[in-house]
C-alpha cells in the first residue's frame, strides 16, 4: 500500500496454474472494475483480456501469476493487470503480435486481440526466462 | 460445473448456469455429441446467457460443438450471448463463423420449429 498526492496504489496477485484459476482471475478483475465504477461493458472487455492472458500462462508456461493494481489518479481510476510467468518465453514478439500467429495450434489471436480490449499494452519476454504482459484500462 | 441438458421434443437444450472453465466446456462438448444421437434429437440449443466471458477457447469450443453436431446429423443454435460479451468477442477478433445464433431461448426454439415445419 502506497499513498501519495491523490494516488492510491494497492496490488493484489493471484496464482495461475489451472483452468479454474483462469475463471477466478477474470472474475476478480471484473469485480475490481465494477467496484471502481467501470461500465459493465468495459468490465467485460477487461475480464476477457484477463481470461486470454491467464490461459496463455496455463498453456505455455504451466503456471504464473496475475496481479491487479488500481491507480486513482486525480479522480480517474485505472486498473493495471500484469500477467507474469517463468515459462519458455516468446522468441519473436513481433510475430506473436501479428493476428493469426500461434505456436499452440489455437486461434492465434491471443495477444493482438488482447491489445484491442485494453487502453495500454506492454510485453517483455526473454527466451528461457519467461514473459510479462502488462495491460491497463482506464475508467471511461 | 456440469451443464444440465434437457430434452424438449426433438430438441436438446443445454443451459449454462455459471461461468465455465475450459474443462467444463470440453465436458459439455462431449455430453452434447453423445446425447444428440441417444436422444434422436434433430437440433440442440446452447443457452449462453450466464456466460460471463466468451474468450478464444470458449468461442472455438462452441464452433467445434456446432460442427460435430452437424456431422451427427443435427443442428446447433447458440442463444443468449449478452451484448457486452458480443462486444468483447468482436474486439478480440472472434467470430462464430457459420454457427446459427438467436437472441434468446424463445427465439431459438421458434427458429427451429419454423425450420422443421418447413422441412416436414
């Protein structure tokens, strides 16, 4: 918990290892969004993004964590969601961010789709070390 | 969380009651493909009103159900996708490609009754 001029930050992390954790994480994200006064529509967009990020952790890395951080900056709240794993990492982020690309035979729309659901999107990945995806959504 | 499947005449109706995990979705797929022949159903309706999120896995599984049911000689109608869920699906880049959808259970049943009457 950190407090400074008009900014309140508080981070909650949940472990992601099973498909039940995927549902729990997106439900938690939606609950936080609704609590902050996000519209039902924006809350669903965020929950959908979290579902995709959490599933990527289970599918590619086996386990990892998802953290939620709420920032109330001069009255306009935002939620930052960080999905972190120590899995195999992504060799080509450029390729992974292209619509239609996948290494697991899935739809291959994961990351580019997630980027469209949120306001800010950042990804870092090191092969053999893991992947961190950070997304942020502002209350509209 | 098991999804109850009810038989109404020649139609099977699966009503999702709460958010489904990936394994729940796969279990539903298996149950529908098995039951459609056992019940000699001509169609199934999957009611997704209670689905909180339709992500890539859920959408793909629903498309697969529809294709498998077609191979079993019956038809699938997906109903009840909520407005916010539909919005998120489109933003994510998902489609239900070629799968029949209807607003709600009532519309889905009406569609099938109309269609079967035409065939008969």
